[in-house]
C-alpha cells in the first residue's frame, strides 16, 4: 500500500512538474515608484488586463518594481533568469534601467522586450527588441513639422541620462539635414525639482523653438520653467511626454505644445485608412473601460502591443520547443525576427535579424495640446 501511495505521489509530482514546465514565465521590471513611475504605472495597469494564457499555454507574469533605478533593474533581471527561469524579460520603461538589463538578457540568451527606446552599442542588442519607437524615427516626424513651420534654430533642454543624450544625437543629425541648428543645449537630472537656471540661459539664447526631452509628468516641469521665463516661441516634446500627465501637471503652461507620439494616443482621430486604427481603438476601448475615460497612455499601449507581438510569435516558437527551455528562448527570438510586417497600436513593426527597432519613418504622429486635449497636426 505504501509503495502504491509513493508511486501515485511521484506520478502526481511529475504531472505537476510537466504542467509547470509548460507555463510561459515572463519577468517584468517596471518603474512603479521613483522619477519614472508615470511611465511604469500605466504599463503595470495594462499588464493586469492580459489574458491568462497565450496559444493555449498559461502565462505567468512576475512584475517587480525597479524604482527607476538601474541597479534595481539589473537585480530584477538577474532574478528572472536565475531564480524564476523566465522565458522572456520585459522592461524597463525607463531607458537608463532598460539598457543595463539588456546585458543580463544577452548573457542569459533570453529575449528582452524593452519598454523604452534603449540605444545599445552595435552587436549588443541581439536579444533586445524595442516596443517604443526609436528616437530617430520620432525625430523625423518632429523635424518635418519644424521645417514646415519655418523653425531655423532650436534650444535643447533634456535629461542628462541615456534618453536625453540619444535624443540630442538623433535630433541634431536630423535637424542638420533639414537646415535647422541646435544653438543652445542645457541638461537636467530626472530627480531635479527645478530647471530655472537652464531655462534662463535658453530663453536668453532666443531660439525659434525649444525641444524638451523628458518623460511623463516630469515633462511638464521644464516647460513650465521655460514659459515662466517669458519664452514665446514654439515648444516641442518627445514621445515620452505623450501622456495626459503633461497636461494635468502643466496646465496652461503646456497649451500649444507640440508632442510627437505613436498612433495609439489619438486612436479615434486616425483616418480609417491608417493601418494602426483598429488596434489603436481596441487598446483605447479596453484600457479606458478598465481605468476610465482619458486614461489612455503611450506606455500602456506598449503593454498592449507586447501582448499582440507575443500572440503572433509564441505559437511559432512552440512548434520548435517547450517553455522553460533554452531552445524555446532561442525559438522565440527567431520568431520575433521573422514574424514580418506586424500592425500594432503604435505603428507597424517589421523586426529582422539586423533590426530590432522595426518602425518606419511614417510612424510618428505630431500632436498639439489644444484646450487641455490632444489635436493631430
């Protein structure tokens, strides 16, 4: 009797182990607190709306707060690949956190879906795929509008970190090609409470326009400072500012601001011919049903798109290997690189072996803050 009980126990344990092996484990590191929490919280909210399974396999999401800190992001990533045996890593929404996480993902041969435009050295992004649009793609849309509006000189006010520096590099290159010059450059830290000194210097330079490179609610503070210093020219913001937090915090100071964005933020204003119209509307309806009218967010949309991408790639990977194995992780990477043209709420992706950005120059949409709301330019 004891032998039969032992065999039953062993068989049950084996079945449970097999079931666990079939689970698709995804480790997610988000800035749920700290300076970048305005990016991470909407993403975390969207992940709560994910289905419990994809392609018939149970999905296990492990969401950890990196507190907007690179050290925490690396710690989370290492836990995901060593303790949780994650099939996939997602995060962070903060660029300075996503970049060092990429090294952990690469060392573990594990796909990273980055929720920020993390710029990595050539050959170092073999396992990292970005869901946000690249800065150079968004700079193309932004500079196109500047050129149309007759802007010739620009003052730059941006983060001191990787997001700010990559935007300065990509924007300057695109601007130079179009006869627009960056005539003054000032920087600030994400944690800074004031940029009055920088705003004063930029205003004194009197450029035709200002480009502010900041994110979420933090994008309002530098614009308020520039306006408070009496600047009357045009003010532009990047896609990290495509959130209603900009208007909630900035109020009248952000009226008239131009913000480059992916299509999802203004889903209903897209023409029916726009490829992203349907998924963008689907995202907005789902998210705002759960979190209320006007709660849509650029970053929440990336969480929605991550689900769309995985619903396409995971069935392909499952044909080659089971979750919980190195072979599955490799098959998932290969599936993402070969999935072809994929329409999502934030544009059209076409990742390849040599391009883990995927978006084209037609992706960016220029918005203007009018009466506390978005209007497509």
